[in-house]
C-alpha cells in the first residue's frame, strides 16, 4: 500500500497548461489530506507554484508551437528533456503526470515508464482532429489517460489505452453566471460600456504572428465605432512588454486597455471577443461569449498540419459543438478587416449573441464534472498500485 504522502513529478507547458495542472494539484493535495501531504515538482508556472509546486524549470522553457519553431528549438528541448528525465529517475516519485505538451511529454513518459515510474497524462493530444497514429505512442507511454472531452473515451478504448473522462477543469472554475458590469468596472470601464476582448495567445510565436493583426482589427473597429472599448490581457511580463510596444504604434492605443493577466476578467467584461485558437476559445465559450476565432503560424507548419487534419474546424467550441457556431479565420484569411466585420456582425445582432450563448451554456453543462476530484481519485489509485 502507498503511504499517505504522495510524490508527483509534473510537466506542463504554456499558461493554459499551468492553470489546468494547478487544478489537478489542488485535487491531489486534498486527496492526500488529512493524513498525508503532496510533494510535486518538475516544469510549471505561477499557478502551479501557488499550490506549493517546486518548479525546477519555468514553464516558459516549453512555450514553442509549430513544426518550424520546434525544429529550431529542438536541440535545447532535447537537452531539457534528458536533464529532466535524469532528475526524475534520481528522485523516483510515485507518479509522473504529463499535462498536454505531447511532443515533449510522450517521449519522456515512455522513458520513465520503461524505468518503472508510473505515468499518467492529462489532456489527451487531439487525435480526434489529426495525427491519430499517435495512439500507438500513447499506449506505450502511459498507464492511464485523463480525458477532458466526452467524445474521447471510445477512441482510447478502441486503442486499448486505459482512460477516464474527468470533465474539464475550466468548466468547474468558471461560474455559470458572471457579473459583466462589475468586471467592466474592475477593468476601469463604464458598467454599460461595449467591450471587445483581444486574446492573441501566450506563446512567442502566437504573439509574433497574430498580435499586430489583432490590434489592427481593434483599430479598424474603433475607426467605425469610436465608443467601443478594448481589453488586451498579456499572459506574463514578457508578453506585456511586447504588446505594449505594438500598442505604442497603434492609432487605437487610447481605446485599448493592456493588462498583465486578468484574461478571465476580460472575458467576463466583454460583449464579444477576438481569440487565437487554443484553450482561450474554450474559456470564452464557458463565459458564454460570442467570439471570432483566428490563427496564424509559420506557412510551412500550417501546410503540414492542414494535410493531417480530420475536421473542418480549428476552434475547440466549434469542434465540441460539431458546428460553425462562431466564425474562424486562418492564415491569410485572418485579416484585420475580415475579423472586424465578423465582430461587428455579432455586436449588431442580439438574437445571434443569445443563440451562441445558449449553445455554450449546454457545452458548459457537458464539461462540468468536478474534474479535480475525479482526476485525483484516478491518480491516487494509480500511485497506490505502484509495485
């Protein structure tokens, strides 16, 4: 039997992974109490650190996306993975938990599992959208998968991979009803202001490829609707400085409030949002906010990924609803005027906004399953079965 104490190595990547991992760590800590304590270490960010997590390396080390970008950083990432593997094996924790970041975590999990460390993975790769052949690698890498979308379990069952649907932690964290007026006041807007949230992503490549066009879309809107107000949350200090520099050259700078963090406040306050494809689109949906989804990446990366895709959507809300509930603009289509026009169409159609909110309310109910507690139960059982 496992002792009351639990030692877990964890690797998360980017800001969204940090938040998701922190929710699971909270659940594990509560699962260990009152007779034991959780010790967790590895790669993480500030949300994980707030739970007592010991970050051996910063989460910023893994903020890379796209084939071209990964190839450029591959030697450094390979060294990091090697050093991390050696440190985990020297520690011999009860469990290793990889959070998303499959390109980094799966190979690490294979090596650790072969060395006798039990492994779990939270947030499965998007095998339902592209690269289904990854299931073979996942079967080799993990003792158990924690799945956050209700349509995923049959894929893993067919592949012979132990898996549990635990719901999505963001669906638990985000209230079903938020006070938009209070959120606007908190951000310095009038309670009845019309607010557009701009979320161009947190990774350096996302900022590089999308932030300027998102700000240009705000300028396009401001030129036609001077009464509009915009909020632009930066994921961290580095992103804040980059965005501040871009804003200094924008004609709409006076109408755009730049914040460090506070993305949930921005989504609570806004009437519509312009969001880079990724976890932030799901957050916007859970706030029941109409949105326009956009994405740009290195052209070579996009050509490779497009050929591997199985679905017509890129945004999580549309994928989960199996419908173009909100518009998407990808690569050259993600132009300031096109995105601005789509946002105006939502702002000018209250009935459309209500229909979108209703679809997203249904989605919220499907994903709300007390993810932290469910995940902790699975992981504690897995750690308890360690030879």
